[in-house]
C-alpha cells in the first residue's frame, strides 16, 4: 500500500513538474549564416552557404603585377556577396556593416565534353579569400581580409599585407574592386560613392586614351 502511494505521489509529482516546467521549444536564436561569425579566438568561420549568395562577377587570369610571368594554366575568380549587403548597396551605393565578399579562385580547363575552344570552370578550387566589413571589430579601417585553405576557421591577414594597401588605393568603393562588378559600378557612380582615388585614376585613364587616340594618324 505504502509502495503504491509512493509510486502514485511520485508520478503525480512528475506530472505536476511536467505541467509547470516543460519549456516551450525555443531554438536558441541562431545567428544568420550570412553575417560574419567568429570563434572565441577571433578566427572567421567559413560561410559554407556562400554559393547561395549574390554573384557579382568573374575575372579570368586577372593579374595586377606588370612583371608577372604568364601562367601555364588559366584561372577564374568568382565574387559573391551576402544578399543583405547587396540589397543595401543597391539603395546606398556602398557596403553596410557586416558585409562579406567572397573571392573563389577556380582552375580553368579548355578541353572537356564538347568544348573545343575557350575556357570553362572546373571543380578544382585553388583558393578562397574573404573581405569582411565589421566596423566595431576591425579598427581602424573597418575591413579585414581572410584566406581559407579549407572550410576551417581562418585568422585574418596582417595589416601590412599588400591586400590592404592595394584595395585601399585602387578599390573604387570603400576598398572593394567595384569597378570590376559591372552591375554595381554604375549604381556607385549615381550615388556618388566612388572613392576620390578611383575617380582620379579613371580621369587619368580617360586622358591617356584621349591623347593616345589623338596621336593616331
Ligand atoms: C595589387 C592589387 C591587389 C592586391 C595586392 C590584392 N587584391 Fe584582392 N582584388 C584585386 C582586384 C583587382 C580584385 C577584383 C577581382 C575581380 O574582379 O574578379 C580583387 C578582389 C578581391 C576580393 C573580392 C572582394 C573585393 O574586395 O572586391 C577579395 C575577397 C580579395 N580581393 C582578397 C584579397 C586578399 C586576401 C589579398 C591579399 C592576400 C588581396 N586581395 C590582394 C586586387 C588586389
């Protein structure tokens, strides 16, 4: 009898506990995978869903070094941006806080399937670099560069790397190479967000073209 009473009161207690305490299922607010996430030691978590982002452009065999030897193979680079930043750019002509731009470098091939000429992209990813705007984290400058060998979190490139100086001196909008993103450059021009350095470079280029044309017979 005592045993039954004990079991009864125990099950009543369990029931009562169950009635009061089951928490409604509330998933912990998972951060959007489209915003930069860091490990506790400050490494950037690789945004594995970047291929669902907005595609900006591809370059083939782009090279910024005049002394560069021509490679024996071709490479493509594809640029993607998180959709929130893209939408904001359409309205403002510049990048908001928490922008992430991904540069994916892929090996090219020229003979495959029915292709006889020209290049196409292969599954061979040669490199992955990310340019992140995080105003409170990266001071001064607001932006940082990261390079990934695989999808493990990566540390940022040191500030004295040429990534920073080249992008700062030649990037058309807020240290990014928007002059090579054909659907965005005109928006930046309309919104008046092109950098002074870029406008100067552009004017010098136009002048050189004009004088070149004038020299022609
Ligand atoms: C000499 C100039 C130069 C240097 C140095 C340079 N870049 Fe860039 N970067 C470019 C150009 C030009 C583009 C545009 C590529 C395209 O249109 O496909 C670019 C684009 C990028 C992008 C795409 C987003 C953006 O900002 O436009 C990333 C990410 C990037 N570079 C990372 C790096 C990293 C990391 C380094 C250093 C390890 C680096 N870059 C060094 C010239 C440079």
